C-alpha cells in the first residue's frame, strides 16, 4: 500500500544524497537514489564526479540481487537514452525493481516522459511528483541548461550595514564579513561548477577564486573572468595559478587577439561573446557560453556592476546577501544600483526565502519568483 508520508521521507533523503554531486558532476544533473524494501534502505547512490556512474546504477550495483521486488526512489526521471553509459531504465528493469518513485520529469528531450513510459510498459509501478519543489531546486541548474541554454546563477554579495560593497576607488580592499561567513562562501564555491567575477573585481581585489577549506583541495571549479577588453594582467593571481586551476576569460567580440595570446600562453582559456549596448560583455551571452560548455551551476562573486546586471536582467536565480553588523560610515561603492535594489525588493521578481545569522553577519537569501 502506498504511503505518501513514507514516499516523502525517502525522497527527502534521496534529494539530500544527490546534493553530494553538486559542483562535481556537470554536465549531468546531481541525482540521488535510494533502494528500499519493507521500510529498510538497502542501498544508495548519487551521481559521481564527471557525471557517471549515474545514481540509479550506483544504488542498483550496491543492492545486487536484493533489489528484486524493492522500490527505488530517484530525484529525477531515470534516463532512457544511450550515451556514454546504458540507460538507467534498462538497469532498473533488469534488476526486477517493483516500484519506481521519482520527483520530477527530466526536461531533456531524450528522456522527457520516455523513461516513465518504458518503466511502466515493463510492468513496473511508477509514481512521480513526490517533493516536486525541493527536487526542482536541487536540479535547477540542469533544468535551466536544457530549457534556457544557461546555467543556474547563484549571486553572492557582501555588504556593510549601510549597503556598501567596497570603499572608494584606489582604497585598500574592504574586509566586510567575518570568518564564519567567509567559510560558508567557500562551501558555496565548492557546490558550483564555475565561479564568475568581473574585470573590475579582479583589478581591485586580485582574487584567487578557489576553494580553501580542509578536505576540499580537489574541488576546482572553473574560474571565469568577464573581461570585455582583456585587461587582465598576466601578473594577477588568477593567471599565475591557471596551470593548476582551470581559468576562462570571456571577452567582448573584437577584443585584441594579441592580448588573448598572452593569456593563452599562461594556460588561460579565452572566449569571445557579443557585447551589450555599453560595449561590455553581454551577461546573457556569457552565460549561454558557459551552458554550452556544460556548466550547470555558476556562482557569481562579480561585484556591484555584475550583480546589478544579473538581477536587473532576471539572470540571477538565487541571491545571497551577506550583511555585516557595522556600517562603513562614509561614502563608498553601493552594492546594488537603484534599479537592481528595486527588482530585488519586488516580490513579483524575487522572493525572500531565508534570513539567518552567520557568526556576526546576517545572511538573506532570495529566489527568483516562479
């Protein structure tokens, strides 16, 4: 007998399990799977680095013959197409699974309901739509890459209590948030495929944009610099570490090929995209480029101009504002321009979903309105 509460409980566990793959399995989605019989979890799996093995085959392999007659909970509709690996639907059918419960359909046209039909036609009981919203959040990067040709964008911005992101030009870098918030930012970096900043942030802060937490040394998201006219110095820390950390500079169409060659000589990848009306890199075009190369989740730390542009254009899917207790106390660089601040405060465009303390700082998180 189907128990909706039991299904929800196991699906919540599968979604949590799938999050282990965030930042590691692009271009594939980060899926979680549990195999359950008589209320007992027999095996579990999640998408492994590089996107394979898939969660279902991992769980089925761990369960072995015990999977016969069991239920498998999967956060995304099982794939039904031949790629680098055989379809998960074939593995589920071969294992004699009795019931498949999945949260949301896969928008990939190669799957999109076909996985459900193949399983059902094989005599397997199929239930879909369990914890839909939670699974949509977990798989939003994959969904957007398929449907909008771009990755999910999570925007992080650190602000003083009076709304500034930095001091006046040519002043030393302003340390806004404390160690707890800074540690959280590194965790967020590790859960994304790419970290994106603008040329102004690089010039002002000379960031490394890597993950600096114990045990996460192997996490090396693609570092992306939006640098319209290729002004990135070959002496910057990004360029100096490009041999060990993948680094991409996205320039505006027509930027100097000679400057690009200097960067390529230092193992920096350079790509060109269209420019916007201000002759800067067009943000939508930059994201389309990232989506085309398999990035599903991008973490923007690009500073006020990039942040404002992403919000105004509705390209920021999640906005994380880290606010310090202390004000700057004088004129500085505002974190958001008036139009972006108005958009973030408009509930028809962005919804505040979380507010909590992170050490001495306050985290406020918004999601793009449905």
